[in-house]
C-alpha cells in the first residue's frame, strides 16, 4: 500500500508575494511615467521654442533672389550689355547623399561632357556659401529641360533654375570698354556688401561693368518658401521683389567703336576718340579683343589658357595701359613748352642739316630725313616733323621745364575718370631717374625725350586727352565713359571740371592749331594725303621706334621681323576751328603713319558727315 503525499499551500505567503509584486510594478510604472512625463514636459514646454524654430528651419527657407542687372546703352540707345533668360541645371551639394550615383543618373538622362563635370567638381571645391547651388549645365535647350524635368523628383539636390544672364551682343570690339561680369569670388565679396550679394552669382569685373557695379547691381529680393524633406520648394509663403539695377547711358558711339576696331585690320593697336566739348569717350578700342561672353558663366580653363598665352595679348587693355613712345605727336606740346619758357620763337630760323650733336665730336642724333630739311622755323618744324629742331630745343630746355609743362596736359597721370586699371605712363624727371637708376639726368636723355622717345612713355587715353587741350586751345575735360545713370547726369565733383592751361601768350594756341592744320594742307605736310575734306583737319604724325638704332645703323623694315617694325601713330581733331571729335590711333609695328592717318580721316568722315559703310547700320540706334 503506497503512501499518499499531502502538499500544504501557504496562502498567506503567496498573498504577500503577490502584493509585493503589484506594488513594485506600480512603483516601476509610476517612475517610468514620471520620467516620460518629465521628458515630455521638457520637450513640450522647456524646449518648445527651440524645436519650433528647428522645425520651421526644416520646413521654411529664405531664398535670396538677385536683382536684374541694369542695362548699358551707347549714346544712341544701342544696348551694349543685355540680360537674357536661360534655364540652367544646378546641384546643391549639401542636399546630395550619394554624388557618384547622382552623376551616373544625370549622365544617363542628359549629355553632360567631361569638361562640364570637371568644372563642376572644381567649383565644388572652391569657396561658396552653404547651400549655394552650382551650375552643372547652363542654357538648357527645351528638349533637355523636358528630359530632366521628368526625372527631377528622384534627383536629390538637382534643380532647373530660371536665371537672367549677362549677354554682350557685339563681342570683342567692345570688350575692353564695356568690360564683363564673372563669377563672384571670395576676394570680390570683401569689397561689396556680403548680405546683398547672397544668391548672386556674378559681379562686374572690368570696364564699365566693374567701375559702376554699385549702380548696375540693384537690390536683391527675398522669398520665404516652404520646402519638403528633400529640400525641394513646395510653396512660396512671402515675397519681397528685387529692385533692378540702374541703366547706364554712355558717351560711346557703337558704330564708331566697331568701325574703328575694324579699320585696325589685322594689326594690334588702339584707337581713342573723345568729344572735346564734354570729355566723353566716343570710342575706346584695344585690338585684339576677346569675347566677353566667355567669362559670364565662368570661362573654361582651356579657353582662358588660350587667351592668356596668346602672343597677341588679347586680354591686355592697350587703350588704358599700353605704354608707347608718343614719338613725333609730342612735338606740338614741346613747341608750346619752348615758346612758354622762351627757348624758341615763331620767327627764329634753324638750319636742319639732318643730324644734331650735343658736342662737335659727339654722337649724331639723326633726323628721319637724312639729307636734312634746310632752313626752317617753328611752324615748318611741325609741318615737316623736323627731328633735329626738337633735339636742339629739348637740349636747350633740359628735362625740368619739359616735365613741368607736359604734366599740365595729363602726361604721367591717370586721366580717365570712370574706368579702373588705367596706367600712368612715364613722364621722366631728374628725381625719377635718380630714384630708378641711381644716375643723374644726361643731356642725351633730354634730346631723346624731345622727339617723344627715350624714357618717355604715354598711354593712348593720355595722348588723346592731351590733344583735346590743343583742340580746345588750353582747356580740357578728363575723359569719362558714362553720361547718365538712368536720366541723372553723373557728378564727378571737382575731378569732372575742366582743366585750364594758361600760356603767357594765348595766341600761341591758335598758331599751333594752324601749324597742325598745315600738316594736312601744306604740300610738304606729313599728312598731306588727308587733303580734300569738306571740313578742316588739324593733325600730327608720329613714328615710334621699337628699338634703338646705332649711330650709323639704317632702319631696314624689309630685313626686320614684324615685331621690330616701328609703331605708326596719328593725332587729329576736326573741324579744326571748332572741334567735335579728337582721335588718337596707333598701329603697333605698323611702320608708316599713313595707316593711322587714313583711319582717322575715315572716322572723321563717319562721325561728322554720318558717312559710315552700310554694314554698320545695325549699330545705328535711335539717332534722334
């Protein structure tokens, strides 16, 4: 018979255990609830404002909209710098999670060249503001726009942006005068209001575009937009429209500018035409030029290298910075200096035997006419451009009176009012040579300066400015590009007022103009080829040496390489009694001054008689 086991339960003990478990669970739940509630309180109440702001930041974004840039017109209303709408494919790198994958996807949709990808990668590494988009492909065609728009929803960080871009319709002939805009760099942002330029991609770099950046830029607009998690704009919440930049109206005559550029032909050189009544720049040509449109959206390294390395220096502004010997175009100024300081007179005769010597057995400074000009006076020295007359005059004067007199005409100084980067040329002096070469000034130095050679260097804009002083019989205005901003005339203050040069005998102005008139009308005048116009021309030829000849050495152009040929120069104004236009022109290595003389006459015909070739009618504008 088996034993029966009895198990006795301790109900009291079990009840106690259950109670402890319930209490523990309740305490645990309570503590957990308190923790959760306190965290909720912290997030909802204490940190409320912070998280509301962060949420808004994720949902709402401020977008700066650059203003339309002001337009640039010539004196007859021809648009020289325009804005054109384009669509560009851009990428905001901060919104891209997998760039290599995105590149593959985009390359499967559009034909994007390796150069475009290379440029994009390069710009991605350069300085830029956070969340600033980078252009990958500009000026999309309608077909490209449609293709990419279909897949845009799956391309993180990719946008098709409508933009206004600068456009220069007449290209290289105007490049050095109008300048161009280019991409903003960190250096650019240091000279402008950083806040105003948020969202802007371009800024004026050179020419009128660079100098008048403040007037052309305008005021940016601001939009408050709602974006989705991918950063794509869903809705515009608020908007403040941008204020367009001011339009500029120049003194420049587009037809004259293009005509002058073309008349230089294949030569390098410069032409500057001024209105002597205002100082307005009618033409400012530097050849060769370049296509400024290449710079607008960022020039490719290949194109830039091509321009930078060209031996013809297309990026160099010859009109403002080109340093040339003024050569015989300096003679009217030298003659006036001699009269002013009593070193010469209109009646005194001089025998020009073909060379000049400081000492009887010293170096012979030769005249361009080897057999000499015979007996001449001051007037004939201008008409026939007698070198030896000016050798002896400069030797008698010495450099100090020459320096003091020529400086009144703007030589050795920056004369243009509203273009950056102009050179000062070089008007030498005793002090300059001691500082530069630690040497004294020698009489031979003065002799060379007497015919606009040696140490003396001038820029085209300087020489043209000085000629306006001759044309106006002693007063001139500093050259200027812009006449009005919108309809308001520019106020240059004291700098814009006319300069007045007083001579002891004011009749010398008129006599000098008459001598320059005979350069054209006299049978021995060096510009007699210009005779026969229905208006009077006053002018002066010049031939600038590129290298120094030895005393007995002959200049033989046939056996010289082109780059060693003389420069050909001409200054002129017309009508000579009451001038409306002054022109300086130079053909680098052009040899004979007949080329710039002919060019000047053609510009006079065009400007004074509206005698332009038909092919320039497209630049005629509104002549009223």
